[in-house]
C-alpha cells in the first residue's frame, strides 16, 4: 500500500490563478462588500427560512479569489478568516459554507499527493468546483469521542467504502468532499466526488438554522475510490497537521456573528437606548472583546502548521472563547432588540440560532473543553 506522507511547507510555484488575488486588504474588503450587497444580502432571509442555497454568491466569491487566500501561502490564513467574518456579519449560514469550502482547499494545499493537488486545487480554490469537509466524525474519533463511521476495503487499484455520515454540508452536483475511513488498523483520508456510484445523499430532518447549507446525510454502499483520490495515509498524522487550520478558519464564522450582533445592538439603541443602557454586554464592551480575539487570531493564524502542543492549545482556547462570546453577543442583541428580536425573520433571532450552531460545530464547546483538560 503506497503511503502519502506529509508534505513539508515549501515555496513551490502554485497555479497561476493565485496571482489574481486582491491587491490589498482594503480593496479586497471593498470588492467583497460589493459582492455581499449584490449577491447575498437580498437573499439572507430566504437562506435562513426557505433553505435557499446561496450559490449565486459563492461562485463569484470564489472567482474573485475569496477561497484562494490561504492556499497561496499558509501565512495568509488571517485574510481568509477576515473575508469569512465579513460575510458572517450578514449571514452565518453562508459563512459556514465558506468554511466548508475553505477547509477542502486547506486539505488540498497540504496533501502530499501531488497529482491530486495539481488536478483539483486550482478549480476548488477558484470556486469552479465546490468543496466540502466530512471530518466531524473523524475529528471526534481522534479525540476518543466516536468510532469511525466509514470502513474501507483495499482493492487492486484503490478502495471500496461502506458506512454512513449523518450530516455533510455544501453538497452540490459538482462538490468534492474530504472524508476519513478505516482500513484495518489504519485511517485513510480521501476526496470523494458527489455523483460517485454507490453514494446516496438524503435530506435530513429540518434544523433550527442552517437550512440553506445543502446539508445531507450520506450513505456509502460499496463506493469505489481510485488511488489518486487519496489525500493522506496514514490519516491521523495528516489530521494533526491540518487541525489548527481547520479550527482557525472557523473563527471567521464566529467573528461575523459577533460583529453582526453588535450591529443589531447599535440599531436597537437608536430607539431603545434609554432602557438598553441597563443591560449588560453593551456594544463597546463586546467590540473591545472582539478586537482582542481578532488580534489573537491574526497572530495564531499566521503559523497554522505549527506542530507544538502549546500552539494547539492556544488555538483551541481561542475557538472556545469565540464560541462563548458569540453566544453572549447574540443573546444580548436579542435582549436589546426587545419584541423585534423575537421575530423569525429578524436578524437577532437568526443570529441567536447561528451562534448556537457555532457552539456545537465540531469541535464543539464540550469537545474543546475535553481537549484542553488533558
């Protein structure tokens, strides 16, 4: 069995596409702001209440370089987090979809399978192909919280997979997603294309939020993968390499929710400031805490391949603090908004549900606390 060992960070020439990134952070923010106004904000309520999938935003976001920020160089990850946060300020569901896609880009950027990287990194990083991640179960498995749900059998030129995964998001006809399966006593990480024979997608039960994220349960009935689809073997070592980036990228979802909640509070204060001043977690306080978190994120995300235990703990602690602040900020926005905050189509109600989802997104608050207690 061939093994795709870990790739050492290098300055190897990347596809020409990556040179088409934004010129600087100001122009990038401006261009993204225009995309949000034109292709996202008009559909935010539909995304939340009708399960509308925002492909009309995701495709131009990718074409403008939004998915490629952390692929050109690992130290550009802070820019990827900032772009996601700018989106999450208006729609947490879409920010989550960007994270799903960004995670797939991150795996491709770091795989030792050069042929797979050359074949898929550019189309996925440009948004020409959509990407997703099915690593919730494996990440819990590597923390001794779950058993692996997928098993594989070695064939002459690849693998045959069986099993099921309850929830995987950002799945469309042209999505490629990463998964991890067990073969004997080893775990293997691979990319699977939607539409592969034997792969069944089924709509899950209706969620309180995130209905517009193209989320399905997956059934693998003798799904065959070629050797060239393997991202890493053994997968545990690769998962350790990409874990910090996997977690750091999620911060963009949380930062966006927090900033959006602060916006909601300031909007409510325009008519309710006399009574709102008696509430805790006022916008200036929340904004100060968010600035500290973003500064820590900028520092940590500039070295996402740091293998040290101390660095890993700092990343998990930051993710935990962000989830907790998102919950506080979203609840505060709802309280500041009064009855308007309890309307199903209102931003404060949506953000409260998005913050709750962010708190249970792998690694969840309880998962993080278990790891930090070691």
